[in-house]
């Protein structure tokens, strides 16, 4: 039986505000005096190792390439080629140095466990949502909630923070989450809030929660819509934060799960096999000046409120306006304020999902690229730690490297064309003897082998680390399947790499042209791409690959073979992209045991719980094909609950066209179907977020379900 007083209550706790002032780009740092520890020595030695290794390899590569180009003199395009080579070789040397450090760190037998201590109070778990599939999020919450109730009852509280701005998705969220919500603080309450103003995207969503409720929670654990964390991981995060009062943030290493397409399986296998190597290297040299990836991390709430009010950048998007890649900058601002930021790679049961297809990765890269390039404003700003500046430069370089690699290829071909068409001048300088053009092929071959070794070394390290750990090796299917999986992953990654390189170049070019990426939700489906979509997305890549292969073959057969690793993937970019998404396409590789992840054979209990809830037939079902208002008006309990969440209307009706139009249509429509026949999306949103209009909608409720006070009968007073 529907009870308006019970069902229609607010889904949020009492407000407990925190002030969160905005900070400027340039501010003085506030370094805190910390006790010297053995971790500081390890961090110093790790940084020294990375520095010496990177500089040493870069110097060797630069001198060898100088010798390769000419033993007499370098001029013209050769200088440009040398500079571009040095930039790219330094980048891969830096990555190799970190991976090598990670391997040493993984094999080190004396690694100690982080300190933990008991926690007082409740930790908030924040789950920002933006036009996502609510059924999957509901299953994640149910799994985590059940695990928490078993292991840490009364220690956590969930907040679903919605920024959803589509009517159908909004009502779907309320249908999915309504029955989950509770305020049982003795167990684990689950709250829900939809924000009407989507300013500053996810950063603004989190900041709005901090300023309204943050004072009641010592720490907050920030998740993404696809995040899943076991209770033991959540508990360890809170205990570690409690044990070190100087820490502002602890980032975990999220492990990819639920990969069911070819491209997501490539990412999942690399994440499981090679990811721990990279992560260990990063954690070793980061020390207490690590980074934040925006999710699966714990943050000290008051430190965040004091330090992380993001500045608004001068100018217009894409370089001006609100900070897009807020996570990097929040870590940077915490460090500038004197708080430690740590990356703990030893914590397990921290999960996320990967984009399902190549097209989805490119779409995500468009947003990430714009955010990372925005950070150029902060690289040389006042007050930031040196490690922070390296994080920002690495983020920028992760996209600019595509530009430098493409430029290197183009300049290399320009040199080949020059050698083919331009006759060399043997007597350019006054001399009795000719100046012969020299190209040292032996050194070129050696340098190519070294470059490939640096690129492939992390994969070898991942294989070695797994082979030395018998239990881990068996989780990958044993030594034979592990080795074959690495070979397959290497081959497929080599095919997709040039496509990503050219796509990222186009993304960077678009940003520098002034195109704003906007804010689009990440795809959570199987990423199945039609041939038409793949062709439109990769026509330019295919054309470039054909031109590259044809030009190389025209110049010389040897150059054609040397360029095949680049041109082959580009020429096949359309079928490769089509194959990357869809459960029934490239995922056939799963059934032969290749690219297997340890979590597939023996999944963690939290993953099992999540799967159980996601496949449970007793879960709430609703027809998303029906219009949002039809679904809302067919359920009186949900209708009055929605009404209870709405704030009082502001007196700005005369400036809201959608409000006025929706009001007129409600007054003059005799049925919900008649209303929906002429209602636009903006007008539908206006109804859902204006209390006056929502009250007027009561006339469309099923018979005997309309509950309205006498004082509220004059709806449009």
C-alpha cells in the first residue's frame, strides 16, 4: 500500500557544510614539516635511478643518431629529424626507466606493509553519475553494500551524485535507485542527489557535495560509475589514512575487469600483466608526491576543501574556462598545500572497466587530451612541487608524443624523397676531393633494435614477473598460454598503435584549432561499431596508410618494408576498428584461452557478488523505451518521492521559456499521451525539475493515487 509520508522523504542527510574557496593558478606553497623516514631514502634513490637511466639512454641515442645521419656534416631536414628523434627517444627511455624500476621494486623481497590504525567516524563513498546505465551501477552498489555490511557495518555511507541531464536517464536512475535508498546509519546508508546545475562537470559535482555535507565526514572515497571495490580495500584505505595525519590522498591501482570485446581484452590483459610493473615504478619515484586519477582513491575531506578549489582559467575553451582534467590538479593543489599524495599499489579488490572499442577510446581521448593540454598553464606556475610538474608534463607529453612521432615519420619520408629526387653535391665546398654523403646502416640497425628493446622491455618484465610467481603464472593459464598471450597482445597493440597515433594527432590538432570536446558520458556497452561508423571514423587513417605504403614502395622496396609496421595497421584501420568492439566479434580469442586475466579464472568475491546482482531476475525492471514522464506517472510512489527531492522554485519563471511552454501544455492537455505528443526534451526537463510543474502533473496519476493538500490545489497561483 502506498504511504506518501513514508515513501516521499528526502534522500539526503542533514546539511553539514564546509567552505571550499577557489585558489589562483599562482600561489605560494605551504610545505609541512614531516619526520624523516626510510621511505624518503627509497624515494630519493628511485628518482636518482630514473634520472640517470633516462639521461644516459637519451644521450646515447642522440649521439648514435648523430653518427647515423652523417659522419661529415648534418644540415637541413636532418637536424629536424635528429631533434624529433631525441624527443621521442627520451620519452621511451623515461618509460623504460620507470618500468625497470618497477621490476626491481616488484622483485625486492623486503618490501614492508603500510601502517594502519583504527578509524573513528564514518567515511563517505561518492559515486558520481552522468547519463549512465543505472542497472549496472545499482548492481555495483548492492555488491559493495553487502560486503561492507558484513565487514564494516556503520563505517561507510554511500552518496550517489547524479549530474544526469537527460529526462529518460534521470527517471531511469530514480527507478533503479529508489528502492535501494535508506538512512540506516547503523549499517550503511545510501543517499541520492541529482544536481540541477552541471557546472564544472565531475569536479563541480564533488565540490557541491563537499560544501553541503563534507563537514560530517573525515574522508571520502571517490569512485567512477564503473568502479567496484571490495570492503577489505575500502577498510584498508581508511585505516591507512588514519595512520598518517600528513596524507591528503591515497590512490589505488584499479584493475580492469568485465572485458568482453577484443579491444577491452587487450587492455585488460595489459593491465593485469604489465600494469603492476609500471605502477610499482611510478609509486617508487612518486613517494609522497603522487598523482590522482579521479577515482578509486580516498581523500581527506577538509584538506580537499581547503586546498582543491580549482581556479577558472583565463580565456575560452578549450584552453580556458573550468579545469577539465581536475584529478591531476587536485593532487597538485593538495601537494602545494603541504599534504602528502601517495600511490599504494599493494591494495587489491579495486576495479574499473575499459572502453569497449577503438572508437570509444578515441572519443575518450578527445576529452582527456583537452584536459591535459590545459595543464600547460600550471607547469611553470608558482608553488608546485617538482614531481607535480613532471606529472603535468607527462600528461601533456602522452598526447604530444603522437605529434612528435608522426612528424618524425613525415620528416623521415621527406629525407627519403630528397635523396631520391635531389642530386647530391659532391663538390659543394672548394676542395680537391669530393664530399661523399654517408649513412651508417649498421648503427641505424643497432639503434632500431635498441629502440624496440626499450619499447618491448615492459612486456618482457611482465612476463618475467609472472613466470617467477608460479601461482600468478597459472592464473594467466600457465607458461605457454601466458607467453602466447603476450605475443598476441604485442602483435595486436602494434596494429592498433599507428591508428591511435594518427587519431591522437588529429585530436591535438583539433584542440589547438580551438574545438571544445564538451562533456560526453563514456560508453559502457559492448562498443559494437557498424561498418559505416568505422569507415567514417577511419577513412583518413586508411588514406594516409595507403599513401604512406605507396610512397615508400615507389622510393625503394627496403623503405616499404621498414614502413610496414606503421602503414599496415593504418591500411587495415577500418576492419581493425570494426573488430575491436562487439562481444561476438573479436572476443572469440577468449575461448582459446588467450589474453586471459587472473580475475576470470578465480574472481574476487566482490566481483562474484556484482555478477550475481547484475543477473538477478528479481532486480527492478522497467521499459526504457517508454517516455520518462509515462514511467514516472505510472508509479505514484516514485512520483511523490521525486516531488519530495525537489527544492522550492526560484522566482525566475519569466526567463525560462521551457517552463512557460510546459506549463501551458500541462494546463491544456487532457492526458499524458496528449501532453507527450508536443513536449520537447527541454520542456520535459523543466517539468522534472520545477516543483510547481510537477505538482500540476498529479492530474495524470492513476485513479485514487492523487494525494494533494487543499492549499496546493491552486497549482499556478
